[in-house]
C-alpha cells in the first residue's frame, strides 16, 4: 500500500538501519559538495568585485564559475531529494544529521542518526531536537 501524500513514512529501527549505508554515501557526497559550493561562491564573489572594472576575460571567467556553481547546486539538490525519497528527513547537512519518523510507546517521534554513528540508537520528540535525544535501548516498543 502506498503512503498517502503528506503522511510521513514510519520506520522501525531495523528499517532505518537498513537505509543507513545508502544515506552514508549520499551524505558524504553532500558534505563534500557543500564545501565545493562554498568555495566556488567565494571565487565568484571575488570575481564580481573586479569584473566591472576589468577585461572581458574576467567577465568570461565569472560566467564560467557561475555556470559551475549552478551545476553544483543542482547536484546538491538532487542528492537532497535522494535522501527525501528514502523517507528520511535531513536535519543538518554540516552534522550529517538525519531523522526518521517512527514510534516510541505508540507516540510518533524522530528516530535520530548522525553521520559517523554505526546505527540508529537515539530518538527524540517531534517538537524537540538533537539536544534532547534519548537512547532507544530500553524501549521495547520502538
């Protein structure tokens, strides 16, 4: 049965853990690409300062760097969509923080995972965040 639009996919801890290998690879790409985008933006900013006052060569370089920047942003957005398509929720690119909708004791929560962690081992209320996460261990109804 398909999940209706606007209703989140609910994960068990086991289901979330099965998705982690794919998410790890995507997140590594996203983190690397984000750095490249930031560097490219800095190059563009520097070129924009001098572009109006200099040669057509500088303006051509600015156009090329802008094209490269746009391609990187498109790829970045594509990777974000890949994460969303798994049903996971990307919360923080810099930390590699991902949540999965799940339930604890019958209540909808986020199962919480961070890049570098071996498995999904924490959860937090939907309204709270990473700082309020609790260990899954000890909750038999997760």
